[in-house]
């Protein structure tokens, strides 16, 4: 394919991503109040004089920092009288649209939508200000149809969305097997079926897909339906670490309300520390927030294995984000991006220093 055609295709795919997602799921829903969440303490003061801060996250366990921080009232505690207003999203592009429209100020999000959002705005709309989670992504297959990795060829494999983090990862892995797949249509030596995480288990049960490359808890839901974990994505990365969830902020909000941003990051650091020190209680808190947001908690046979596969970390694992961008370029979903300036880790490192923790690195992609 000529370079100019590849460039046009990449740009067309990126431009289509928000439209595809908005048509599928719209903006996020407001998270429900929970009696266990901390209320604003009497006499507490607003930070930066701000009435509220709007945060977004997904109803995925890979967004466990946000789930637990909201459920345990940790964010509200550090923000004083500045009210936390959470909103739940189904996919990254819709959260980016909400960020751009100022419907949210800060969000937990995967690397691919963060990269796409940053590059589409020519580096003007968002910054990544912290890490949240690593891991929690698996290739789960029907063991009656797929016995080994080579058997994936010729089968129908679901990913959550065109160009999302797992879609890019699967396309890259398929290319490394020597298989050819058209990134836009998903057709080729293996068929990629873009399927919302909410409906993928039903698609698997009906036999319309033979497996899925998906985040938790969808992966463990498929296992509960008889699926088998054929590959844990963490095994493909050095030290088994790769970014699955970042924290992003609108650049104008960061400039206008730096103390609020620091407070949210302090809440994130405190939440991750509590999660890692109290894994069982944290798992229960995350599940309780999922129930508050969606009306349905996860059963133990899904929750327990899903939670074990996720690592919660303040480190954004910036070098792996750069690698994921390279994978998207190779897959034909992204033109080579300039990611310099995508990170501003100064607020996080200030918080970490105050907590006696080591600084984290931006892999040379920080603000100039």
C-alpha cells in the first residue's frame, strides 16, 4: 500500500473512533450515591474555591482505583468541601469527548484513547498525570474450537472496540504471528469482531465469536461461561508490566485548579496504597461500587480471578505507552504520533515526595 494511502486510512480510522463510540453508548451515566461514601465534613473548605470536580471512569475492575476511591470516600476526604461528581463511561472515546466538552475534568482511561485524544487535538486537550493499573487483559477462547495459539487463525475473536487498547494489542499480536488482518474491517487470517464488553459474554455463549481479547472482568465472565485463558497479555511485556489505565486531566483545568488536581492525585495514591495493603477489602469495595453504578455486583467466580490479575500502581509506565503507540502505528490505526508533552507528572511527583515515595518517570514524553 502506498504511504499516502496508509496515512489517509490511519487518519480516517482515528477520526471515526469517537463517532462509532458515541453512536454505540453515548456519554457516561452519573454514578449513584452510596451510603458508605464519605460525605463532606462539617467545616471543610473548598479547594481552589471550586464547588465540585467531575471525574470519569469505566465500570471495569481495571479502573479499580477510581471505583475504590469513590466507594470508600477517599477522594471526597482529600477534596474537603469540593464535591466529587463521578460519571461512568463504557468506552474511551466517549470519555475523551466528555473531557473535551468539559463534562468531566479528570478521568481514568486506557492508553489508546489517551493517545488518540492527545494527537487529534495536536497536544492541546489533555495531559496524562498519573498511573493507575497494569495488567488485567486476557485472550479467552472456546476450548472446544481453539486448543493452542496457532488455532486462533481462521477464528472469530472479539475486541471491545475499533482502535481501543485491546483491539490494538490483539492486532499487533496477530501480526507477530505472521497473520494479515485489515485493521478497519477486521477481516483477514483471523476475524476481529468489535463487540461491547457488555455483550461479548452473550456473543460467546451463542457461538458468534470463538474467543475474545478483553479486560477484566469480561475475561473472567467468559471463563465462568466455560472459556479458557489461552494468553495473559502481561506475559508479552517486560517484567509483566504494561499500562492499562492512566489518569488524564484537561489542560485548562490543570492550569486553573492545580490544587484540586494535586488533591485528586493524593486520593489516588492513598487509594492504591490501601488497595495493595487490603486486597480482599478493596476487592469488595470495588464490587460494591460496581453494584452502585450498574445495579449488579460480580459473582465470586468472576470477581476473584479478575482482581488477582490486576496490579495497582501510581507509576504510569510511560515507556509501555510509547510501545503501545508504536503497535497502533504498525497496525495501521494511527499515523506516527508526536507524544512529547503528553505527560505532566510534576503534580504526582510532588504528592509522592510528600508521601515519602520515589518519583515516577515520563520516559522523555513530559511537558517541555
